[in-house]
C-alpha cells in the first residue's frame, strides 16, 4: 500500500507524530533506517526500510510539513508482504504436465525463471474421405455433392486441445490414389485423423489406405452411440484415428478419443480431457441398449436439456449443444430431475 513505513512501538499513543526521514520507491528502495519517532514515505512494491515493521496507509495520515500525524490506532492489517509468503525456494510451483495457461505463465515468470521445458504441440493431419465431398460454398454447384464440414470442426477441437494442424486433404474413394496421400500425412504429423470410410462398404478404405505402411490396429470399433465405427491404429510411433463420416458421430468421438489422446501426448493427465461432472436431467431419457450413449444437450443453471434431434448426421444440433450427457449401457429409463454425468462439448 502507499503510505508510511513505521515502527509498531511508536504507535502506542494517539495521535502519533512521526518525522518523515526518507522515501522508499518500488525499484529504488531507501537504504536508511527508521529509528524511534521517525517514519519513511513508502509506495506499493517498495522494500520495507530497516527498522520498520508495518505500513500506515496514506489515507490515515495527515502531513504537517516533515511530520506525519496519525490520529487513529493501527489497523489489524500491517500492509506488508512477508518474504516467502507466496512461495519459497524448493517449493514446486507448476507440476509436470501443467498446462501453461496465462495464470501458470505468470507464476513461472514470478519465480524469475527465464524458460521452462515444455512438450511440443502435436502435429495433426486430417484426411476427409468420400467422392461426395466438396469444399463449402461449391457443393450446390455439383450434382450429388455435399459440403465437407467435419474436418473444420475436428481441426478446431484439436487446436483447442493443443495440436497444430499441418495439413488437410480431401481424398476420393480410389484406393490406389489414397496410398501416397496416407504416406504423406504420416510423414508430416504425429496424429493423422481420417474421417469417413470407417464402415464395411465397398468404398470404405480408411483402414486399407494405411495397410502398405503396416498399420497396427489398437481397436476397430467401440460400443458407443453415436460413433461405433471409430478406430485407432499405429504406424511406428504415429497415431491414426479413424472417425465416422457423420458429423455428430465424428465430433462426439473426437471429443471422447482425440482430445484425451492429444492431452496425454503433451504430458497432461487423462482427467484433464475427460473431466466428468454432474447435472440435473431436464427431461426423461428412454432406456439404453448395449451401447453406452452420449446425448447432446444444453446446460443451463445446472440442468442438462437433451436436444430433441439426436441423429448422427445432425449439424445444427452440434451448434446448439454444449455438453454430452452420458448414459451407461443397458441403463433403465432416466427421469427428469435425476442426476446425470456430463462432459463439456
């Protein structure tokens, strides 16, 4: 606080009349000593002069020339920041894996540390498969074409979780032409995301395009809804994530699998990406089959309102949703006002 550095022993009687014998500024501390019956003018951030042990704020002081007059008894607050009151030598400020957001960077710099060891942002390459896909803005001009929308959302989600997108390519459904594109993507990135072509149709080549590169599947499908065809594989130390082509399925599985993968690649905890919380269900949910289901919903004042349109191809509903409501496999009907698990979306 701006005010006067004083000795506690000089404040026994009211009013206190103390001679001002120095000034202590931030970055230019006073090197003298506050002796009995004296004080020093002090400004926020300045070192406390030797001999003094508290600060009287300037609003509580009257100046009479070179004398500071204090008409009130001292307050409980001494207005002094003790050395080590925030953190001390040897104390861990930022644990390994801590995301370096604005608050963490302030703490690191405050410890007078010039640099810290960090993980490089994972490089991501996204391949959108399908003869029907067209650049947004041009699909209306092409018969049987649809706008390619999924890759834009996946890239935005990946960037939100720390990745850098180094490439994005639309790929037609011709296997021979897909092989060199797959090799290029794996040469450029640690994570390759493929959208579409994940099922068992005659032109579903999402896995086959990586087979010459000795793709090793980690899993080929997951018992969830939406997103059952999602898969993950590895080529040496690179990951390949296959997302369904339907937009809702793709974004839900990217949130559930891509986000934690990117977090782990940056040394973060799995719980950072899969931090489930609880909300109140706004309307009933029917019983759930053998696949764990993730409903798109809006969260308002602690209540999760499940959106009416839950089809896997829905795109407007993606814009309306901000949480996923988790319903465990084979669970009975859930009633309104019951607690449910939710994940930010």
